[in-house]
C-alpha cells in the first residue's frame, strides 16, 4: 500500500503531434512532472482477463510542463513559484511581502 505521509513523484514523457504553418506534421517532446501526496487509493478488483481499474488521486504540490525542453508551466505550492513560459507571475507580489 501507499504511505499517505510521503510525497510521490510522477514523470510522464511523450511526443505531441502538431501541424506547422506549411501543413507538415511535426513532433514535439512533452514532459510533465507531478509531485504530491496521495489523497485516495482504490485498488480495484482482481479477476482473470479483466482490467483492475486501480485509481490513485493525488493532492498536487508541484507540476512542471515542458515542451521541447522549455518550461511552459511551473507551479510549486510549497515554495511560492508560479511561472508561465519561464516568467515568474508572482514576482510583483513577492516583492510586496
């Protein structure tokens, strides 16, 4: 079973198919990192030949989305980080504190 007191990290990588302005198909690398604590776990059912339907719900504490190695979104709740396309959206607010 999962230790509900420990944070877990998931890293998902894939390729995103896009169409450029000339109509050609291109592929972009996508990477998503999610860190959080498990909030709910449903183990599903074990039956031969059937999917288990296991589900895990996380309370997200951190998420990073990168396209072609460039950060598009970064949110870190514990360290007061919120960046869109590398720009710190909270910079002005942090200067006030």
